[in-house]
């Protein structure tokens, strides 16, 4: 049975800390819905109503484009071990880039992982837990290091070029504002 909360509590915090991965979901007003798995040590709880994750350079940049357009973002955690449970954090997302005033304050919460692109912040509006009875059991064997290894091999200059070529627009053509300020300042410069 689903239970709803308005902010994080100790039980939810412990559940999040025990998970090795999470999923983010975003959608434009029109176009494709994006769901992406996230791993490594990239997730942080900032307070009872706000969380963030360090977003690493990848082939696309859908979340940035979607939250710039409408702010909608959902983060989901699943228990793949022992007690079944699913946790969803619903709210308004925003992207903080290295050029933004808030970058260093937020970046200090994370370990250094080569290839960081932006930090995605979620202001929580509601939280839902459900049973997860149909989620299969998996044994965690470790985090993959392929993405940080790839980023190291690329180097900062080639990573910047890669982002300019592949991360400026969503697959539906929406701007991500990775290298430019949005016209209405929906992007975080706080």
C-alpha cells in the first residue's frame, strides 16, 4: 500500500543510503519521457525537503532540457535486496552549473568524480513509498568505473568539446542551457 510523506524522515534517509543506484525521470511538455539509471557516489540529501545528484557527462542531457522547460522531476529508489520497497521523490528540479554562484557550495557535498557536468537539485513536493513486491532480487557486485575512466581518458578539453557537440539539445531539440543562460532565468544562478 502506498504511503505519502511531505519530507524525508530517518527511515527514508536510511533506505536511500542503503541503495546503490537510483533512477531519474523527466519529461518535456511534448516529446519523449526520459528515465535514466544513476550510480556511483553521486546522490546527496541536502535537507528534509531537498536532495541533489552530481550529473556526469553522458551521451545526452535530457534532464537539463526538461527541467528548464517545466521543472518536473521524479527520483526513484528500489530495494533489490531483502525487504522490498520503492521510494519516489516528486518535485521541482533545477540544474546548477559550474558557472553558477551555488556550484561550489553544492559541489562540496560530493566526492571528486571526473566528468562532472552539472548538479541536479530536487525541491521535494511529495514522497511516496510502495511495496515493491514484484522487484526482483539482485546481488550488488560493485560500481562500474567505465564512465569516470572514459572521462579521464578524454581529458577536460575533449570533454568540453563532447558536451558542446552532444549535450546542447535534448533528443527532441530542447535547449539544455549547458553553455548559455536561459532567457527567463529558470536555470539556477543562486
